[in-house]
C-alpha cells in the first residue's frame, strides 16, 4: 500500500515538474509605437542603433519602402517613413539618435516634399533623391544605385505583401526588387532585369500577378507562389535559409509596419512571417510547427497585431495537432 502511495506521489511530482518544462511558453516580444513613424523609428533603434545612411519614404509609399529595403541594407541603414509635407517628429528624433549623415529620399515631391528635404538639410544631414515617373521606373532607378546584382526579384507592383515577404531574402542576396504589372513585363524594368550581370530571377506570385509571358522573358526564373499572402510568406521561409531563431511577424495587410519588420529581418538575417491581425493563419501555424520556431518578434501595435495573435504565438502547441482522449477525464 505504501509503495502504491509513494508511486502516486512521485507521479504527481513528475506532472508538476516535467510537464510545465516541456510545455514552456514560446518567447514573444513586440516592437510597437503610436504611429507608423514611431514603429519604424523603434525598429531602427532596435536593429541598428546608429546608421550613417537612412532611406526615407512617404507615409503611404509602401512600394517605395519595399523596393528601398535592399538598397538600405547595402547602406547598412533602415527605412523610415515621414509625412509628405513635413518631417515627422518621431522620424526627426530617429535621425538624430541614429547619428545619420545621409538621407536617401525615395519618390517624387508629392510623396516626400522639398519642404521635408529642407528640414532634413537643416539638421546638417546631406540628402539625395531617387525618383521615377511611376513605381516601376523608381524600382529600376533604385536598382541602378545598388551594386551590380547577380539576380533580381520581380513582383507585381500593386500587391505589396509579395514584395514585403521576399524583401529579407532579396536584401541578403543583394537583389533589387523590381515591379511589373499584371499585363506583362514592364518596359521600365526590362533592361535592368535582363542586364548581363543578372544570372537568376526570383518571381513572387502566381500568373495572375506576374504573367507567364513575363516570366519567360526573365533570366533563369524561379516562381514562388501561394493561394494567399500568408502562404507565399510561408513558402519563402521554407525555400530560403533565413534563420528562424527569433522570427519576425508582421500583419499581412499592415504594409507600413510589416515593411519595417522586413527591414530588420533583413538586417539580422531572420525569417519573416505574415499574420492576420486577429488570428494566426493556418499556414503560419503550420510553418511555426514544421520549423520548430519558439521565439518571435511582433512588429506593430496591438491595433495592428492583436494580443490574441501574441498569445497564440506563445502557445507551445501552436501549429501542432493535439489529440485528447475523452475516455480519461480532463
């Protein structure tokens, strides 16, 4: 009888000691801020500390921001956002904190006005602008400012999530992100995409985004696609060897904050996954499980990525199938 009681007590001790250790919560941190300007500034502080060169884009210039990530990476700096008419306060503070000496402005004066440029100059910071008549030409002009790449990335220029999802990989490889449209290969990017130094092309999105005709004109193309933006991001993580030790998580429709997440992921050679603001998509959960990811950094406020998503990421069983035997109680 005593031996049975002893066994029972030891079993209970094992349950309380071993199980919590085995099911310890995943680690989740957050980089947030009261605005897209503050989030980008806090990402810059976390990822860079100081940055001699910073890339600056307009408030809603998501295409510019994404195309700017590989260039910013080569300059070892972040991408910051600003109001189009006046330099945003959080961005100004960030430029001072980062001890920035040069700001590369992307886009036309309607995106980042000359008034903003003059405000930056008054801080003793030199500026240069890269522009284009549209996002396609701008992406090509950004590419021309980069070191001659061995490859390029081609995405549909109006579907921001694809460019954001591939940006960490593009930046690490030194590949510019070029924009085309759903009609075919844009003339603005053709010469850059087909340059003699280009040996391979990563195409992101199915044929509804980058047509088969456009694909066939590119050098040694490889296509990454998926039924949703979350699938595409997950497939990129599966295909390329980005570290999943502290994976970054951005909202699939939160283009400003998720582009900031892509920038710091590129800096640290980390993977980037996308989520719905309210719950983790099934494919994201499956990727967390298959890659055995236990540490995450969410980028954006609780309005962008809710605490529910954070709690799901913390759950050590996220993405795993859990079978409960109803014949043995709770």
